């Protein structure tokens, strides 16, 4: 039976969930506190998320919007190879290339799949009330939205997650991340990561003439570079092998982003009654596997399918949480472990650990990568999962 569902948060998980629910016949409205939801640099869409996007009808549009990564190499800061796989390694292991798109482009694709007026910006959720038959979201402007159910897609500081679980502790991970887009055509053979003791830089093609890159380093929480982030990175990475210094030079300083990274306690409850959480609200993870947004997209398609298969929304939400925990908990742990290893102190231990990854056999690496991110890693529930 069609339902009216309010989604809190118009990030990737929230918009994808809105698209998925509309495709299955439900009415949705989305509440978002930001006026501009298309900010950010780039995002990696792995084949598992592309399969989920296929399920909601947007896979091909996303594939056409970005650049492709087919190998995924790792080098040391001096340019020596730690891992130099075959040119089609990702295709062979995962079924198709990794696609890298601007976050704004992905947001536009998702937003355009919704009727005008679906997303209400400029107001935030300040409270959530859930009964056995309905839900209510109280907004910052003093109004409220009543619906049959509410989906919390409101990120790491989710008010919906805290409504379901009480306080959820947030802790600084100990390091910060910079992200940017360079007006630079990246050699496909160099797509991947460049490592150093206590630091890393990732770089992947974003279309034919731009490159998305990120960098991480241990830093004091809340700090900033006195001379500006662009100047700091220019000096810090000057001695690294090409194309790292060029990527920084070809990035507009105004578009360079810096964000401290945080861990948040994993919620015990993903749902209660007619409320459920998805994306970072349910399973925040560090960025090292490139699966944060991808798992939010998986959530969207799988939640919509559970609602189709289940006798009522409460049952659908409970089954969704049980089904998804089995997959995402392992990814949260692994992404956290990678972050701790890359940022070990003293820094030489980090360097030793990064170099040691070259000793892992390629077949082991690709097999594990397929478990995480192959198209076949995205699995929809069936009738057996609701019986």
C-alpha cells in the first residue's frame, strides 16, 4: 500500500532513498537544512553502488557523468611502485570500472529524478516523534511534517539516530583530510594512491580533463594552516613524485576543502516503529574504502525492496536493519583499521605498514576487493528474507 514518507537529509543517501521509494509507488518529501546540497569535490562510485543505481534507474546516467578507473595502482612518494596491477584489474575483479563523479553532478542526477518541490531546503529537523501509525518531524521554523514514516538520512550527527538510540558519542579520529579537483588530465596508469610515512594522497580521473584528489595527515583537531591550506599542501607535497605537486598547483585554492575526520558510536537501533536510519546516520565510516556514499546508495535500493516485500512499514524497517548490519559493520571496521594504520605514530611505522601491503598477493587483494565492491556484492533481499 502506498505510503507518505518524510526523509530527513538530502545528501546522497537521502536523495537516493527518495528516488527508490518513489519508483515503488510511495510519496516522499525531503527536509534539508542546507540551501546548497551540491557542495563537495568528487566521489567514487564503485560497481556495487552502480548496481544499486541500476536498480533505481540511474546507473547509466551516473556512468556517463564521470571518469573511469580500471586498474588502481599504489606508489611510494618517490614514484616507486608498491602495487602496479594489470590495466583492467578492476574490470576483471569487479565486473566494470570504478566511476568517479563530482558530488554536485551526482546530486543533480538524483535531484532531477524527483518531482519539483520534493526537497525542502533551508530548514532543519529539531525533533522526531514516532507512534504506532505515523511519524512527525518538527522543524526549525516552528512547523512540522506528518507522514506515515520517517527515514533519517541526516548524517553523522543524525537527530533521527539519536531519537532511536539516545546520545551517540562522536570522537575525533586524529587526522584531517583535504579534497580538491585539479584541472589536470591524469595518466590512467597512475590512478590510485601515493603513500608516505604518515600521509597519503589519492588521485583518480574525473572526466577527460580533471582529476579528483584527496590527502590525509595527522593534525590537531580544529586546526588550520596559517598560510592557507593550498600553500601548506604545496610546500608539504613539493618533493613527491609527479603528478602530486602538479595536482595541487592546478587546483583552485577557493575550491580546496579541509575536513577533520570523526568516528561515531555505531547505533544499537536502526529502526523503531515507523522510523529508520540510512547512510551515515546508520553506519558512518572513514573514507579509506570509498564506500561511505556507496553504502548509502545500497541502503536506498534495499530499503525500498524490503518495503515492497513486507506486510507493513515497521516490519520492513526492522528487517532492513538486520539485513544491512551484516554487510556494513565489517566495512566500518576495515575502513577504520586502514585509517589507523596509515596514521600510525611514530610515522615510520605507518611507512613500514604501507610498504608491507605490496607483499600481499594480488589474487588475495582482488578477491577481497570483489567482496567489498563488485557489482555482485550488492544483493537485494528476496521473499525468503521476510519469511
